[in-house]
C-alpha cells in the first residue's frame, strides 16, 4: 500500500476531500520525522511507537578490499508495533 492508496482509503471512508487528507498525512509524517530528529519518541496508543534506537560502534569487514573498518555509534529510527496491532496481524 502506498501513500496515495492510504489517502484514497481515508478519503473514501471519511468523505473528506483527497487534498485535505493528503495534507494531513504529509503533516503527520513531517511531525514524526521532526520529533525523531530531535530525539523524541512518538507513541500512538493502539498502533505503535516510532522510536530512536542507538547503535553501538562496531567493526565491519570490507570483503572486496579485505580490510576492516570502524562504524561509529549512530542513531536509527525504528517502529515498534503495539500488542493490539501485533495480534491483529498474527491472525
């Protein structure tokens, strides 16, 4: 399912124009991105959590050059679904 599909589904189920739904979806995604960039987690009860995970420094191998490289510690965005959501998907 793409963003356009989501906009179509929400528009049909609510009766709101597609342009308004698209603006709302875009604003939601931008808000989540800005919050995660600031290090703040986003919790949506019954759906899940958008969280920032910290990855530790590690040593990796470049097999084409047969060398080792150090990958610095860094942060990555992650999504953790709620239990209700997980149970719905498992069925």
